[in-house]
C-alpha cells in the first residue's frame, strides 16, 4: 500500500488547514507574552496569560469532548478559526492604537483558547474518519511534525522579527493564518465531518452527556494502571507551566536575550522535540516502554533544574533543547501506551479527561511560578525540576503496570496479525 493510500484522499486538505492553524498558534503563543512584557514587568501578571490559556480546558474540556461527537466537526473547526481570527484582529487594532492592556490580553487569550478546545478535540475525533487504521500513525506523525515546525521553528522566530518592526504586526499575521485555516477546512466532505449516533448495548439513542462523562472518568480513575501515570503527567505539566509562565522574563531579564532573538531561543526546544521524536522508536526498542518513559521524565526534571542553574544564555538554550527532547520521548511513549490499552470506542473520552486534567491544572502551576518568580526568577525552573523527579519517584509503580499491560496487548495483537494469513 502506498503512502498516499495510507493517509487517505481528504487528509492533505485537513493537514493544510491544521498547519495554517499551527502557524497561527505559534505566532500567538510568542506574540502575546511579548506584548504582556511590554505592558508590565510583574511576573505574576505576565504568568496570568498561561492561566487564561489553559483555563478553558478546565471549564469546557469535558463537555466539549462529548459535543464534538454530536455536532458537525468541520463546522466546529471552521467556526473556531473564524472567531479566533476576529479576536486577533481586534487585539491588533488595540495594540496599534495604544489601547491594549493586560486585561485585554487575558480576554483574547481566553477566547482563542476556548475555540482551541473545540478545534483540537474535533480534529482528533475527525482524523480516524479521514484515514484508514493503518495510516493513523503516519497521519499523526505528519500532524505532530508539522505542528512542531510551524509553531516553534517558524512561528516563534517570525514573531520576534515582526515584533521589532511593530507590536501589532505579528497579531495581524496571526489572524490571517487562522482565517486561511478556516477557508481550507471548508472543503472537507460531510461524510468525514459527522459520526452516526452510537447505539451502545442495544440502546436506541446515544447516552446522556453526563453518562458519557462518567464513563470516561471511570476509565481514567477506576483503573490502577491509568491513575498513577495520569497523576505523573499532570504534575509534570504543572511544573513545566510554572516556568513557562515566566519564561519570557527568565530569558529576557535573567539571561539577557534581546526581543528579536527571543523566538530563536524558544526554537531550541523545537530542535530538541524533533530530535526526540526521531529517536523515540530507537529509545523504546533499546530500553523498553517503561525504561524509555522513566528516562524521559527523569531527564525532563534534570533539564529543568539545569536551565535554572545555567550560567549563560547558551547553556540555558542547550538545557531547554534537552528538555524538549525528553518531553517528546516521554509524551510519545505514554500516548502510545494509552492508545494501545484503552478500547477505541472510549479513547476520545479518555484522552479528553487526560487533557482536561493536564491543561486544567496548568493555571495553578503558572500562578505558583509567578509567585516564586517574584522572589527569584531562577528558582522557578529548579523547583519545577524537583517536582517532576519527586512525582516520578512516587508514580513509577503505576507507570510500570501501564507499560506492562501495553506490552501484553501489543504482543497479542502482533500474534493475531501473524496468524491471520494462515487462518484465511
């Protein structure tokens, strides 16, 4: 089967729309902190942007995971991008006229990320209807790779350069990229945008929203093999967001990186993330799922501490790149374990629960990072690294159970696949 057959005929359009939105995300995630830093040097106020960024997941994530299975996913994605474009146009106008404030930035970030909740979940739910099962890994790889390149390699450096010309300019480009993503997605056929109502256990209609939410939460919290790794992921995400919330201040004030090179500094993490993604299969083959995931989280904790203790910007960028590589390895291995263990009919709700827990508690990490940053900026990444290592030590037994179960399921599937030709 060719590569084109594996990904499906409508996937290129879906990918193009996603890439345009990824570029817009990369510009926004870099531009808004820069605008915030120009308005205030208070670490707590700047970190409030991350609160606004992830709060929509806590408020709407679980319900959104159910709604994307009931509504036209293509309409949800197009509408989300149109609203995001409008919000960024309004912000660009306010910045250009000098009427922007930190409160306005919070409102725009919250609006854009509320749209992102529905966009992201709708896209993940639509993908299996765009490509056959054997093409999902290839399609997901292209989406993740494109996201990393455009958000970090393209979006972040481009924003830094545009910001030097005019603060409103990256915001205007940002709005245009969201609009382009919406226009591209308009061409997706109705057949891949909607899903038929489920008839679980012979029921004539889909269960209630509350019932579906309970089922997803039960799978996450009622399974010992899932609980500890989920807790580890949540705490690691909180630790990362604690330093991400004040990153612009750490990079600019503590390490003295100029505005024009801020995006270039951030790109070091993208280099690490791509490297980690390319090496994940080899690392997992050499160390096993458990060894690869534990090593990834351990290196994450050590890299965070090294970033805070770095004597100059060059070593800090190196530590930031190593952190990106470790996050890529640990996230890919953990995602593969969850996808292997959880039945496909429940995977969407389980992933929604996991994302809500991770993103929903991110504002707590951002606020704690802002408070600690008021004492000393370099303390934030050191404390974040310590939290990751402590969380790994406490949750390693649960992580071992999940990876062992994933190995068993994968081995059974491989054996069944090998015996299929003989049975036929």
